[in-house]
C-alpha cells in the first residue's frame, strides 16, 4: 500500500495449503493454516512439521512454520482443531490465535514463543473419534451445542475480545446465539462473557469508541462512543454514533 494512497490490488500468489486467516507483521505475511497438503493420490496428508503458523515471503513461499497447538496423526482431526482466526500486533510484534473448535486463545511473542494459553470457559464442541477404518467424526452420544470462535479483536491496548457462536444443532430450527468473551491481553485472564443478540462481533475498540458488527436483520456495522464522566472515566452503556449498512 503506497504511503498516502488507498489500498490497491497487487497480485495473487498460490499457497501450498488452505489458509484460514492472515495478517501482516514486520517480518512478513503470517498465515494461519492447518499443516495439510494434497498427497500424490490427491488425498489430504499431514505435514510432518505439524505447525499451524506460516511466515511467507513476497512470492508466497513458506520461510518458516511454527507453533503446534494440537498434535494428532489424523489429518481430519488436525484440519478441524487447527481452524481459527489470527491477530497481529504491529506495536510489539505479538501474535494471537483464537482456535475456533479447540476453544483456546494462544498468545505468542514475535519469535513464536508461547506467552499464555487461555481455554474459553463453557466452550462446547463434540469429541472427535476415529474408527478403525480411519473415518473421523463427532461422538455419536454428543447432544450439546456446538461452539465456534468466529473473530478476535483488540479492545484498546489491554483487552482482547473473541466472538463465539453457539448452535443448538439438536433443537428445532438449530437456533444460533452469539457471545463475546473478554480477556486481558497481558496474561490471558478471562474476564467474562458479554451476550447481546444484536451483536455478532467486535471489530475494533479503544477508550473512546468501538466498532461492532451484526448479522441481523441485515449485515451492518455500528460505531459507538464510550460515555465518560466529567472526570474522564468511562461509564456503563454506550451511545450509538453511526451505522453503516
């Protein structure tokens, strides 16, 4: 993106895997992708390295792969549990990954060293079982809701917010609800869930305003201002400033 101009399409590069998400770092493009490649017969094969984060050069070639959140010899299990969303911080180079089905948030230093891992409370996902013939699927006796982490964002410099959708697959109509999990960025301490049926996710936030995304009744984003007291401290609630469908 040339300085002082708008982002412009440059080119497309082919990747050796199916990317889940990507973000820019000072050391190049970082891609989140399960270590699954297409074998000689076209069937999925597990990369021996097993890492889920891949640093690329300008031509899309993998410079290094690191961080293994879940070890398994089954490509289907790894494909499922390595899915997620990634967040890069240009200020300190840290990398945060929210693994969708695994229900964990991993915070790494710029060099890939794990700083903390937080398991989201009450995250519901069916146990995966592998049959003798190699078929992998959810446990047949599982009757709970299926939770998926859909988005992760920073709120100011101190907080992280993940958006979790919960689908009651065994209830009529398969109802889906959304909740926002809030945690401290410094140490990963989980602070609680915020539930609002009109909010699907947080895109951005700071001490003055925050941007929300919602699906219903139609896709829209809402910019809200954080009310403050005369002393300059935030108060409860928020005032909507602008909505962009």
